[in-house]
C-alpha cells in the first residue's frame, strides 16, 4: 500500500479497560482508502474490541478516532457513525431474524434512504418511488452475492454460511466508506470460506470498498489482505504486509508460545 | 346450543378487550425487552384524559378529545423514554421492570390529582341494546369495539409490515446492535414504540371505560392480561390477540358450564389456570419465540 496516502481512518493511542482488564493498551492503527486490512491475534487479543470502538459500540477511555481527517466526538452514537459511512458485520450473526434475506439487506439501506426513516408517513408517494430505487440497488447486491434463490427465505431458517452472506450483503447495501468484517469466515468449511474470500476480494477490487477485517484463518488473511495489524493481550505487536508478518518473530511467539528456557 | 354460542361469543368479545391490553405489553416488550407494568395505568390515564377533555374540564367534540388524549399519551411516551428508560439503558431487565412499576404509580397519582378519584361514566353514544345475529344475542357495544380492535390490529400489522418506520422498529426488536449498525437510532425507535403502545392503551382505556366506567380498578385489567401474555407468548402480536380470545372465551364458558359444579367464581382464576397449563407445555407461550441457548 501507498503509505503516503491520507488514511481513511486513524485510531490513535486507544486505551480501554473493562473493570480491571486492559482490553486495549495504547493501540494505534490506520486504515487506508482502497485497502483490505486485517486485524489478527490470538483469542482475547482485543480485535473485536477494536472494531467496536471504530463503529462506536464502545467508547475508548483514552485516545482518539479520526475519520476522514476529522476527529470524532466521543459522544457520537453508533447510528450516527453508521450514517457517516461505517458498516459492519458481527462475529456472532446479528441478522434481523424476523425478516427475509431481502428484508435484511433492505435494512442495510436505512442510511441511504433520502426520506427520514421516521417521516415516511408524510411522504408516501415520494418514498414509494425511492423504495423502488433502493430495491434495484439491493438486487445488484443479491446478484453479486449469488443469493437470488433465497431472497424470500426468512433469515432465521437459512443455513449458517448463507446467513453470513446475507449479513455481508446488509453491510454492503449501506455502500459504506469503510466496511468492518468481524470474522466473516468463522465456522465455515473450506468451500464456504473460499466463496466469502472471493466476495470480499471482489467487493474490494470491483466495487472499490475499503475493508478492515478480523480473521483467524491465516491462509485466507495472507492471501487477500494488503496489510496486517497483529494484536496480543491488548497490545499491538506488529504491523506490515503479509510477508513481513509471516517472518516476524514476535508474531510467531504470540501464536506458538515460547520454549521455556 | 344457541346458549353455548351466546356464552362463547360474549366471552370472545371480552377477550378482545384483554387482547388490547396485552397488545400494548407485547409491542413494548418486543421493541425494548421491557416488561411494562404501566400498560394498565396507561389505559387508565388515557380514559381519564378523555373524560377530562370530553366533559370534566372541557367540552370538546369526541374526535378532538380523542386527538388530545393521543397527544397526552405521546407526551407520556417521551417522558418515559427520556426520563426513565434512557438513564437505565443496558441495565438488567429487572431494573427496567421495576422502573415501569414506578411509572404506573406515578401515572395513577397524577391521574388522581388532576381528575379526582371518582369513577366516571364515559358515553360515546353507542347504544347498548342487544341485536340478534343468527339467533344469537349480541351487545352492539361489544360488536363496535370488536370492530375497532380489528381495525387497530390490521392497522398495526400494516404499519409493521409495510411502512419503513414499522420495519425499523421490527429491526430494533430483532437485534439492537445490528439495528444501530445500520443506522437506526434506538431512542427514537423506542419513543415511537411507546407512542404506539400509548395509542393502543387509549383504545383499550376507552373500550373498558365505556364498559365499566373510568375508574382506578382499570389498572387491574393489566393483571388479567398477564395470563393472556403467558398463553400467547410475550413477543407475539398474533399471540396476544388469540390468547386474549382464548382467555375471554375460556373464562366465560368455564364460569357458565363448570362453575355451577364448584360453586362458581371460576372466572377470576380460570385464566391463570390456563396459563399454568400452557407454561407446563410451552414455557415461551403458544406463539412466542422459542429461545434456544447454545451451551
């Protein structure tokens, strides 16, 4: 990646504790426009915590988040952050269980809808026209993810792999400036993993999305990511291209442990 | 046989009234997982406010009085969400539950001091004369409110299925975090849910108020809707409707046909007995979401 580019998002010296546990300790990272960036690390390293801070579910104790060159107020609510163009998926699926696949992806358009979501009753005709526009965009995503045949299926009855795909679709539907994926391939078999990896790559290369993801499968991470940040016990221990990370002694130690003597 | 059907129909129509109160519970529980003990008090307050606008303090025409009552309930919705619930976000459900108890007593207290403790008649000008349909006697009055309840339910279904606002509220009820992550503001969604519940409470309050007079015992109707909730499931709108009908019909049939053998008075406990039986076989209610926890 071109290091001179202005980062899309910069997290500076982030600290956060839960009770006595220091979940993140002085972690800084950048996400550059157009890249796929991975956050990796052993269990409990603080990866999801980092994602939760970026999308506003958690507020850092210290440090700051700079998005598109502007410092973000700590008081900003997650829904406002979503409106700024940060979409995400969840480690444990968080679909709207009572809705169809299509309904879920449509909800992803919430922030693209011109009419305020709570003023629709007043603009009935207008919003119906708008609805059709959005439906088109959603159909593109459905084609992109090849889930045409399950459009009308209630999300809760879909097999796990497809639910993950619908969740990805919902995040894509927001046309976000930054897409956060929390373990998009967790619990999948090899074939499903390859599918998702391809969609993630296509979303990046064809659709031009900037993506930050958390993933455990090193093979996938090394294959599709431009840059990797490694966390261990809340500290950033390494950062670099997949090649650099592969040969980094600290990383190997964090993953494999150290011989006692 | 005609007698059986008369008893059944009367029971069903009372059941619709239970459904109305239960519906308010379900709406709020779905949206915010708050078990709202103030639903009965909300119905009472709506009834009191309507009487106030209609003849106690002002002599407004009915439509305007209804509109003003809905406005009052909207103010309550804002007050409850921003003063009571907002500071308690992410606290254990039991706390929110206790907070709604507080709201219930507050509403009763404020209701008493504004409108007095006297029971008040509420006359909407519907004749209370029975009409005969297919050989069965029915009260016009009950028929009217059955119709109103049906319209309300259809309206709610339309609202939740077809409007974007309704879909946003469903999204919130399905998953708070996911809803936030697609940009739905939680507090706003909750406020709207409480307003909708306020409207439902108004309909219930007016229906019960016209039937029994607007009096403070209306809050206890909320207790009758507890078995309805248990039977129907806490998070199911169709469940609330159908369970209301089951309870209404069940208690009336029980009273008339089983009551004489055990000395009567079955009506008061029969719904709870039904609820117990349902709890035994389907703890999440007939239509409730089955909660499967992964270990």
